[in-house]
């Protein structure tokens, strides 16, 4: 029974959607029926259009997310080790964090054009701070007794990082990764709505221009479904590999 509880609300929403669409309460132009949306999805799939847009969006998300990880986590470790560097960078980091990535789009278009570099940069900006702040917070909140023990047995800085700091901050890092992936997906769709020739965001915008509301619904459902599935897969992987650290209970 526990497995079916998350399905109760979606089934209720679907039932209301069917009732509203088939009874003509709302114009089908505004809310197409589930059957029409499904038919549009099947048609897009048969013509290989849906697969192309999904593949394009996923490539952008994975690329931007990977680059953000490679920058954010090492920078958090550096600032944890050097409070002096943290003081120098704190204002600039806070300034950038307070600026929505999409607000920088006009400037980024001037600098980077409207190609892939623009979209990946927006993803990096949206993903960076959840990763960075959660990692830095996790490092700062590692059990002080473990750090004292590491100092007592004279572990090197890198040994302390590998065997004490990273394991101790892993729950926060994992939280940052989950949040960051969600932000990267949202930022990507925003970027594709502004300037793109492929991707799920572009598909939605193009369908809106052509008054294809059913295709807009297809894009929204695909985005939400993929977001949920990737978060689920991510949690399962973390639970599998790090259950011995009790992270599984926290996710």
C-alpha cells in the first residue's frame, strides 16, 4: 500500500483533467484531453522529434552539471582550507548568487552568442551555488571530534580530506547534488525558451507559437517525468553505495 500512496494525487489530478476536458467545461484549446496529449506524444515519437529534443536537453544538462560539480566542490574545499581566500571571495560570490542566471542572459548573449555555450553557462550559474554552499556547509559541520582524532594521529591534509572531511560532509554534498540537478533542469528550459533551435524548452515555445497546446502539455509532462525519474535514480544510487554511512535514511 505504501508504494501506491504517491500515485493518489496524480490519479486524482488525471481524473479531474479527464472530467474537465470531456465535459467541455474548459475549451480544449486551453486544456486538451489526455487522449489528445497522448496522441501528440506518440506522433512526435514516431517522427523522432521527441527523442531529438530530449537528447539535446539531456546533453546540455549533463554537460553543465558536470562542469558545475568540477568547479563548485573543489572551490568549497579551497575556501574551507583557507579562510583568508573566503574573505576575499565572499562578496563576489554573494553578488553572483543574488543575481538570477536568466537576468544575465542579455549580457551572455553579447559575450557568447546564442549557441551551446550560452545554455551551458546558464546551467552552470544555476547549479553552482546549491553545490558550493551545501559542500562548504557540510565541511564546516563535520564532527569536531573526528577532526581532532585526525590531528592526533597526524593525518596529512589530503588524508584528512579523503578519510574525514568528505565522508563527514557527504550528506550535505548529496543534498547539494540533488538540488543542483533540479536547478540545472529548470535553468535549461529557461535558456531554451530564450534562444534555441532544439530541446524541450524550444519544443514548448515552438508549439505555443503554432497554437499546439497538446504539444505544450507533452513537453511539460516529459520535463516533470524526467526530473522525477532522475532524482529517483540518483537517490537509489546513493542509497546503494552509501547506505553504510546512514545517508539512505536522510534521502
